[in-house]
């Protein structure tokens, strides 16, 4: 503000118009306090800081414990007192400010997002002073982040919250880094699981229990959802809303008193309903984060490597099935270098459009950097832990790192003139979360999964830009009577949706389209240029689905504007709707690779038909063998073979 004096004068005049007892006096005091605080930041005058704190304290006094604006007011006052601590170094100011932040973050009658903002600030400032409340702040912030999504019903609204420039994208990794600093790697894993891929987790974890609960006790499920929405909407309600709610519950009084009383009533109801749910068999952990002892199940068939990325520290966390997790601290440069690798990769892939053979060196630089800074250290630790070569491992990168090809890091050596990469030593897969991997594996009590021949649906849409799709379809269908192909005009949206239910394996060979502004509109392009979107996919529920091969551009690709760590791509959507193993592409694929990869992949899959292993579980090894053959093709470039990845079981 160029002229704070004029602003402050106007705020003083406004305050004069709001005498004691006026309903807007608290807001007017806050405005004046902020104005005086602005002048302090410009002039450094101590008396301005003291007046600002005094005004904010007076404003808070006018907001009783049940007032929906109390959290924001506590945040204002806490911020002022913390600035005074920075000026004076007085411990009492530090303690008071952090106490105010904690009270604001814990104020159940305020808007959840407002409380989350306060909790994030509390955690950052407490950590900067090595304060004992830091872990408590992070735990509450993660819980509020989950709650804020629960009470925002659409995935678009949830994505908007997570992709905002408000500190939420880095909150989870920051919290995990604090747990690692304090020697609790298991807790770091729990935090990373609780706070990343939240949109998938909310749909998979929260919505599923609600659906299961409705099957057991629909009335209880309805009461839980209804009470949650009422409590969340109360803070921003009009004056008539609390009166209407009060009438339903037989309450009377002034609007503010009604807000307070309804808030107490709804909170009590919600707590009571949650206790009822948790008292039911099978719902003991309803809305509770999973413990590490449960999450370890994800590593039953091989270690899971989580890459945590925070300005405080970055780590590779190795989750093992029968041992405590292992943390490998990465170089401090990796925090800044990781996003640069992503940008370098993006630039190289854009270059491919102009010079098909001109980006190899650039992509090799990225793969070499990943090896040097991350993967080599992971492999060294895997050797120490006795994890054998040529077995399966899973990668679970966080934040922007989820766009990087860890599976192809290297070269690690040169053998007979040929570069060897990580994919020559390990069978790598990816998973958005540990829970997603656990859910992708069949349970012993579940229906028997296909060991021999599956029912395979092929959706093929050749055109002038991808003419070899038809050859790809023929290569899959050859001598296999269990393959059904929907080609060209047969591949309508209705036909695809109908056939989804009757086939446990699917293969898409068509255009994949990214939407740079709205990830839920990423899509496969079907007949008539109709788009089968990510949202369409997740509306499907396919409990018997097993394997999806997405031979389309960008089917496991993400856009820069997508929320950090949410892993919003078509392959993840296929996994969510029921497919236990998914093969996708990280970027645009070459049309020439489609027929070759499909032919070799399914040859590998059906060459082991006598294997006792469930069919879809052979897909990771089959893809590895296929890509090794692809690499040997004449004229093969790095970006073409690195492109294919395996996700899930």
C-alpha cells in the first residue's frame, strides 16, 4: 500500500461507525489492526506492532468460542505475536503465538480450509523454532487436509484445493521429512500414505467404507453424510440458514446463538455417529489412517521404494514386508534438481516432435542424473538388504517426481558395447500409494482369478496418423478365439462401456488425449472423436477386471498443472475402477512400436499359460522382456523404450 496513513484513517472512521455491540465491530477491528500492521512492516515502528496486536486481541475477544470466524481471528493475533517474538526474542511471545495457532487450527466450528491454513502456518513456524508442538501441528494439518476433501464432494473441487499455491502440495512431504529427522521412518511412511494421492484415496478409502456401511446400515450412513455437510456449511451460511437448521432441531434464539448451539449439536452428533460406526464389526478403523504394520503388506512380493521430496530433506524410503523401513537421505541438491529433471525431460520430448532422433542425449542425461542422485543409492541398499537381482520392486515417487522414469535410470554399466539400465537388473512397477498396491492383489478369500485364457477386449481406432493400430489388433487376435476386437465404427463409447463388464483384460490401441487444464478430462478418443474420459472410467466398477494395456499416447502421463502427487492419469483411473495390473505410456508413443510391443507382450504372457501364477501378475515380467527386445530393434531411440511402464500388482 503506497499510502498506509490514508488507509488507516479510513479504517478508524469505519471503526467509529461500529460502536460496542455492533455485529461488525470485530471485523472492523481486524481491518484496522491489519492496516497498522502493514505500516509496521514499512516503518518498523514498535508502537504500530503493539497497536496492531492490541486491536487483533480486542477483535478476538468479541468472537466467542463457537463463532465461525474465530479461527481466522486467532491466526491474525498469532501472526502479530510471532512477529513480536522475532523482534524481541521473548520466549513467552513464541509460546503464546504457537498456542494461538494451535487453538485456531483446532477450532471445530470454523471452516475446515481456514483451520487447515492455520495448521500449515503453525507447523512451519513451530518447526522453524524447533518447538515441541511441530509434530502435533503436522498431524492435525494432515487430518484437516483429508477432512477438507471429504466435505468437498466433487473431484474437481478436491483437485482445486490440492493444486492451490497454499502450501498444501508440499505439506505431506514436509511432515514426513520431520518424522524422518526425528528417527521415525515408519511414521513418515504413514504420513506419506495419509496425505498423497488423496483424491484416489478418498474415493477408494472413504467412499468405499460409506458404500459398505450403507449396505449394512443405510440409516447410519445417511446420518453421517448429512451431519458432515451441515457442519461444514454452517460457517458460511446466511442468517436464514441457521434459523432453518434450528427449526429442524427445535432451537430458538438470536442468529449468532443459533450458530453456536447448532455447531455444538452437529459436532456432538458427528462424533457420536463416528463412534457408532467404529463400534461395528469391520469398521473399527473408519476414517483412521492406516498404521505401518498394515501398510507393510504392500511389500509382500517385493520392496516398495517411496521417494520423498521436501525442501527440508529428500529421502528414499524402502518399505519391506518383514523388517522396519529403511531411509536413505538424498543429497540436498536433489530438492532443486528433481523439478529440473522433469523440465529437461519435457523439453527433450518436445524436441522429438521436430527431430525424432535428436533428443537421445538429453533423455540419457536425465536417466543418468536419476541414477547418480537416487537410484544407485537405492540399489546399493537393496544389495545390503539381500534383495536379489531380477526380482520385482515398486516405485512410489511423491509430488512432481511422479513424472520421472525411475524404472529406466542408468546406464549402470556397459556390456559388450551395450548400455545396461535398471530395467536390466530389476522388474520395476509403479504404485500411486501402498494401499492401492494392497488392493490390487487378490485376497485369498476372493474369487479365483484367471490363470489360463482370459477374456480379452481390444479397442482399436486406426486413422491416418496411427495407421498401424489395425496391424496391432491383428497381432493380438491371431489364433486366439478369446479375443474380441472393437475396430473403427464398432468402438463407440456405448460398446466399450458394455464390453468392459464382460472382459477381464482390455487393450486400448487409439489416441490418448491430455487436457492441460482439467486432468479429469484426459481421455481415450473413440469412434466419432467421442472421448472416453478419466471421469467416465472411474465411474465404472469392475471387481473381476485384471489387466489393462493402454497402447495410447500419454496413458500414464500427467500435466504440469496437475496437483502434486495426485497421479491423475488414465492408467491410475483404470487401476481405480478395478484393473489390478495396468501398462501405460508416460508420453507420446511411436505408432511403429504398437504392433511389435503388443505381439511380443502377449507372446510372453501366453508362453507361460501353464504357470501356476495368476495371469495378470505375469504382466510386469512380460513387459520387461518385451522392452528388452524393443531396445534391440534397429534405430530404436531411448524415449521410445523408456515410455512404457507397469502399474500395480
